[in-house]
């Protein structure tokens, strides 16, 4: 919380749209942490070479996803929090309850499987439960296999895509509030 408080003060000091809300700040922190994790993984896959790692990260489509995602802040559609009970206690939910919640926001078994790490304190237990459902099981198995590979491409790309979609549900974007467009990269100047 202390780190978020410091970040809020800094962002508020230069924000053109007034103070950043804690909801947007937490969202930004989650996005930044996920982005840093995937970039660090790409660098590790390239033997620690930062330039090659960034190229690999961009090649997976991550830069395109995150480039869009970088500007998705400033919800203007509500000032009130969601009602209690809208998000279930995931570790106590049945697979059908999880599927129903995901369907309600336009997601299916694939997105449920890729977000399994965030649905309770134990990813292995959540995946074991999800694997009992014939619709979700193939996706759980696909992502388990992907995480066992060096590149983890299927898992990482689907997680970024799903996280991006989840993070922008119901937003009416105020692009000028807190963020600025990321710089464009000239692909022709990249050294591979």
C-alpha cells in the first residue's frame, strides 16, 4: 500500500485529468507487474540478452496487446463499486459457477483455463478442479503443456489477450486522464 500511495502522489502531480482513482491505480499496477513478468521471461529465454528479449517479447504480439492496453484507463461509467457477491469466492466455487460467471462477461472455457492462476490461492488445485469439466479440460491441458516448454508462447499470449479483454470490460475511456500513448517502434530498424 505504501508503494501505491507514493505512486498515486506522483501520478496526481502531473495528471491532466485530476487525481487517479485507486481502482485505476490498482489496475495499472497489475498491468505493469504482468508486463514486467512477461518481458523478464522473454529476456530469460534469450539467455539474458535484453535487446533480443525485447524483440522476442514484441514478436509474440505482446507489444501490440500492451500498446493498446497502456491507454485503457479512466472509467467514466460509474462512481460506485460493484455490488457485493458479484465476484464469487473462487476457491469455494464449482466449475459450473465459474463458467457461468465467465459466460456472463463474454468469456468461455479457454479464458477460464488461462486465468486459473488467479482463481484461488492454489493454481494446481484450481486446474485440477477445472480439468474435471469436459469443456475446460482441453484448455487446462494445453496451458499446462505450454508452461512446460521454454517459450510458453500459447499460455503467455492467451493470458495477455484475456487479461487485456478482462481489464477493459465496460470502460468508457478517458484517454487524456492519466496516460500517454506509447512511442511507436519502427520494425524496419530492429536488429534480429
